[in-house]
C-alpha cells in the first residue's frame, strides 16, 4: 500500500504552531454563501475581507477561526451538510495552480495521488492519503484536529474528490467513474439519501476511516485534457510558489518545521537549532522573543500537535509514542498529555473507540 501525507511534500512550508486548515476552505464557503440566499449573507460578509481577492497559497486558518465560521453555519437550514453541496460543484480552477496541474496528468490515478500529496496546499488539520491494495484503492482523509465541526470539511473533501474525478475524465468516460463504497468516521450530517445521491454508491457511517473506495481499473482512465508540456509548466510554477512561501516564513515557523522533522530520543536543544540556522543562541532567542515565542513553548506545541497524529495510529503503543516525541519515558509523556488534554492517553483512546 502507498500512503502519502500532504504535509510531507515541502519541508519548511508548514505552520504547526498555529495548526489549522487551508485558507481554501474559507473561500469555497464564501462563494457558496454569496449565492445561497439571504440567510447566508452574514457568513458571506464575515468572509469577504479574507476571500474577495482569492486563495492565498499555503495560507492556514487557525482552528478557532474555522470553528467560529462553522458554528455560525451550523445554525443555518441544512446545518453542516453544506460540505456535500460545495464539494459536488467544485472545479479544478478552485484549487489554483494545483487544480490546473490536475487537468494535465496522464491518468486519473496520477491526478488523484497528486491531489492527496498536495492536500489543499498543505493543510495541517486534514491529511489526505492514497492506499492501494490489490484491485482496490482508497482515497482517505484524516482529521488531525479536535473539533465537532470539521466533519463538514471531510465531507466537502470526499465529495470534491468524486466531482473532480468525473470532471477530469470527461463526459465520454464519466459513467465509468463508479465508486464502490464511501465511509465516514462521523454520523450523518444530512439525510442518508443525500449522501447516496452525491456519491451514487453505498455510504456508511461510524467507520474507522474517512474514505472513498474505488477500483484500480478506474484510476487507469485517461485525463481528457492531459498535456505534458502544460503539466511541466504548472509544476514549475508550483515549485516557485512553494519556495516563495518558505522564504516568507518567520523564524518560529522555520524552527517548528525543523523540530517536527527531528522529534525523537535526541530532541535538538537550542544550541543545536541555532547552529542549524547559522546564528548564535542569543540571536535565535531574541528573534523568537520578538515574534512572541520561546523555544520551550515551541517544543511543547510541536509535541502536542504530533501527539494527536500518533495517537490516531492503530497499534502504536504509548511507550513508542513517548520515545518518538522525545520524552524520557512513558510516565513523562502521560503527564504532559494530561496537562494538554485534561485526560490520560488511555482515556483519550477509549473515548475514540
């Protein structure tokens, strides 16, 4: 099987200290709200300043802000089922340069794997993966954040994946894009008949993974507008955007990225990090202070962010998680976990079962 995390593609372009989701979600919601009647006017107005000029590549929306918007939407007719409506109507152009690249890959499988790898320009809160075993493949969405509202965005993602697949192969072959099964971890946010209408296949809830199950043969379908020259052009443009994004990062973002890649038994100390960035310890401390951070606070936040990802892995023992995060022993990890989440690791896992 192959699993590709969106966050693994470009080092130095992530911001786990302010972990959230892609700015793209706000813009999709904004355009949906603009044309969805009077009851959505307040949502559109609240997002206008953030989205009127389009999606900012790589920009993340902190969890409190996305929770505020989604809690407002939850009171609307239909509640949080809006994700299905948005997802089924997406167009590759909604994803900017990544979407234009999708339209030029040779096969549907190549395009969907690329989409998984570049999940919404590297959204920290939601990872995408592609798992292939035998004749079946699974496009999966993993929610890394604790929020009652994010299932709506998971539904948006899976509905969008289906809609993009149909668009990419074109009308001549769209009838061959048949899904075998769609699974959600959460309970339905709308009548179950709506899900069957959107995905045209069986849909189940309360499952271990959010995923679309599709036959490998479907992934071999050609993309109708494939052009290798245009693909190369868009990939070069994407690389430039990623490099520009990395260059614009603050000091604490660079430190976060470095620590996230070097967690483990020998967690880098402040002198190690300062040498890596070719500056003195005092200079690094001063730069972090100017940005409102301390080195110890960054380590704490990186560990906290990574903890939720590791806890979601089936079969990973607490002792192994503790060592992966750089704790001296399991007891130290358990104390930190209880401080962060007001419950023990064992209680957290039981609640997730």
